[in-house]
C-alpha cells in the first residue's frame, strides 16, 4: 500500500513534511484534510493502530480547537464524542498525518519520520 499523506497545503509544517518525503523518495498519496476530512471509521482505525491517545490527533494549537474550548471539554467527553468532533472538521485534526500499514505518524517530527527510511 502506498502511504497516505493527509495535509493542509497552507500549513508550513505540512509543506516541510511533504518536502521531506519527496527528498527521501518516499511514495505517497496526497489528501487535502479540508476537502476530504478523515471519517469516524478511519479515525477509529488509525487511533487503534497508532497506539496513541485520541488527544494526540487534535490540533491543539488551532483556532477552531480554541474557539470550541476543547481544552476544557475533552476531559469530560467520551472517546466516541471525541472521534465524532474530530471527524466533523479537518481543522481540528493534527496534521500532517502519514498513514501506512505499519505506521501512523501524527505531526511532523523528522526524527520520528526517519523510521520510514
């Protein structure tokens, strides 16, 4: 399976990650997070596969996250409610996301992405 790279093209971190992938000759399929937001089913699968807490999938520095006061609300929400809200708006999802059969990477930390080589 080709890797799935989910990004917001205007995001500088996403641009850096994309350049890194291209520079390292890693093939990927590109997906715009606003035009094609991850579904509930995809998020459930990726969260389970990644082993990360759901909170790691939230774009905690985004304006939408702050507008919705999610810092206060998340601790009292069920996992189902968290996934529901994540799937409702691509701007709430931390990006970039890199999805493969073996690995899920959330955000761009070059050291973590080195595992792909």
